[in-house]
């Protein structure tokens, strides 16, 4: 049993750089996993952890930026931050080319420090993750992608060939399909990522999520 993301499989394994839309991507991946690997994609868990571009809310308002289209005009005087591999990934190349984005500078940060970089001013824009709890906690604005350049990253529950036809396993896991919202994942991720007295272990955060979501 494993969890993988549609965008990861699409870009890393199918070597696809196009974006046919969420449903077409998912259907293609399900068929490919079964035909090529004997892996059964049981379904989507209900949340995605996609790449997105985020800014501090006050900075976005100051510059009049709500979408990647808006960002184009001001990007030449801004610094964009990404995780260590982001600027080599097809997602960045697709967004850069679709919108013609050109920044004053690019910087790499460890994922946790990307958010700190926004607060300190080391970066004006970052490549955030849509299920990260710090989006809400830090009052960030996720920029709209009107051209659909970024692929979806829906979380998929996957069964290995050994258990792909095991009806007991399928029955036990089916209640998870569509059961976890991105808001619930953000809350759980923030509980683990924070550094105050409310910090939780991953196991405790998962247990709390299960209770709240009724799973």
C-alpha cells in the first residue's frame, strides 16, 4: 500500500510535460499503472499537494498581484524562492514559459525555510505546496494559475500487485477514498511543522486527523 501523487507519476514516470486536465491525467495514470506495473490505483484521497506560487498577503495586495498573469509585470524586480529541485523541474519550466516570467533572482531553500524567507524578505514569491499548513498560518495568498500551467497533484491510494485483487484490503481501504480534505491536511501538517507547545508528532497528528474526518 502506498500513496503517490498524480503530478509526480505524470512527470517523473510517464515523462509527460503536457497538462490535459485533472480527470484525463488521473484516468491515464490509472490505466498505465495497471497495464505497466500491475498496480491498482484504488482512488484519490480527496486532497492534493500541488506546486503553487504564494506571496505574503500584504505584499501581494501592495503589488496588486492575485494571479500568475498579474505577477508578470512585477516579476523583474522580485526574487522567487523554490525548494532545492524546483527550478530544474518541468513544472517551473512550464509556468515560466507559459507566462513569460522573468525574475530579478531565484533562490533555493529547504522546504521549511521557504516560508521563513517570505517573512524575512529574502524572497517575494515562493513555490509553495497547497497542503502546507503554513499557507493559512502565515496568511499567504496562493496565486491563481489561469492558464493551467501547473499539473494537479492529487493524492492516490495505490495497491501493489500482490494485494491488488484482495477484496478484504480493498473493502478496508475504500472508506478513505475522498475522505481527507486539503483543509484537514493543512491542519495536520501545521501541527507537525510548528515549533510551539502545540507541536505534535506525525503519529498524533494523523490520529487527530482520522478522528476529525471520521475515518
